[in-house]
């Protein structure tokens, strides 16, 4: 059997404490420059280190891990268990956040150039991406899908549910295609309610023109109301 050892040194410069037993180890050191704490047992480990420049904290057990690191430049936080994970990283340039559980995932990333957000669960998915050049939004659930994409060149909107589909596309240099696309989207959206008299997408695409689209769409709306 090893003999337990305890050492305690106290001077004007600082303090040093060291303890060792069969159960674990304890180390504590203090000076004007910083603090160091180390504690170890069979169940886990604790490490703490502090100076004027930053802080480090590390904690480990069979259940999980915690890591914290801080300096003037940024912060790092990491937490792990069997059921979840958390990661957080922040600097002057940006932020990163990642969180995971058995229920879902959350991811967030931010910089001066843009933003990324991703959220996932069993019920649905959300994706958001933003930069100075444009925006992308995607949302999905069992009930439907929404897609939105925007840039300086144009806009794309797609919306789908069990009831129908809506597709909208706009560009400043494509006026004709905008009208035809908008009309086709409306015909597709109301196709189930208009019966056999409604135009199919193929016939509509073959005869698409601004004049034909306006009159055909008006007739489609009238037939839909009658039915």
C-alpha cells in the first residue's frame, strides 16, 4: 500500500498544494501570474488554468466532457454526453454554434460575409443562408415544402402542399417568361378543381404567350368557379 503524500508550500511568490492518495490526485498552484487546479479520481478529471491571457476549464467524467477555453481573441465551449453535443466557437470574425440531440440538430454560422442557419428534427427541416449577394430559404415538413431564393438578378418562389403547387419566378430581363410562368403555376395549382376542361401543362407551355395566357387563365378561373 502506498503512503498518502501531502505537500504544502506557501511563499511570498505563491502557493503550491499537492495531495496524493489511492483515491486520486490534487494539485493547486497559485501565483501572481495565474492559477492552476488539477483534480483526478477514478470517476473523472478536473483541470482549471487561469492567467491574464485566458482561461482553460476541462472536466471529464464517464457521463460526458466539458471543455471551455477563453482568450481575448475568442471563446471555445464544447460539451459532450451520450445523448447530446454542444459546440460554441466565437471570435471577432464570426460565430459557430452546433447543437445535437437525439431529437434534432441545430447549426448556426455567422461571419461578416453572411449567415447560415440549419435546423433539423423528425418533423421537418429549416435551412437559411444569407449573403450580400442573395438569400436562400428552405423549409420542409410533412405538410409541405417552401423554397425561396433571392438575388439581385431575380426571385424564385416554390411552395408545395397536398392541395397544390405554386411556382413563381421573376427576373427584370424576362418579362414574358414571368407572365407565362406565373400563369402556368396558377393553372397547375387549380388543375385538380377545374376538371377535364382545364389545360394541361404541356398544352399550356406549347401555346404560351402574353395574350393567350391572359384569356386562357380567365377562362380557367371561370370554369373553376362553375365546378
